C-alpha cells in the first residue's frame, strides 16, 4: 500500500512541475491521492505508531505548528495545501480525516 502512496505522490509532484499547481490534471491526481489516503484509513482499525502515514501525519502537524508560529497566524486551507504540496506533507483533507477534526478544530488545538 505504501508504494501506491509513493507512486501517486510522485505522479502528483510531476504534474505540478509540468502542468502547474492549478491545472485540471494536478487537481484530479490530488483528488485520487486524497481518496487513497481516506480509503487506507477506513480499512485500518487501529492507528499504528511507526507506519508511513502515522509518520507523515506527525511530520505534517509539526510543520503546521512551525508555520503558525513563524507567520503568527494559522494558515488557511489554501495556504496549507500549497505549503504541503511544496514540502511533501499531508494536505488539509488528509489531516482532517486522520485527526478526526475539522480544520477549525485543528486550528484551535494548534493555537493552544
């Protein structure tokens, strides 16, 4: 399963490079990537520390805290998704799904 994540992420990165971040092709690949992440977690009954997505989640949350501190404000969904793509992190949909929180709830937890 992890290789599927990596393959699709590489395809997404290539699409961003060749067609741009706002292209229809990039958007479709991004949607497929989100669906893959969501399906993976729907099948998982337990969240195992040490697995690939757990590490990506923790790395993403750590960067979300850093960005919030550096810019003295919590990023918007659009700002975070751009930053996440550029830094190979999980986007807002993946973070919301894995955490079980809305973006607003994540914001409140980070700001505490």
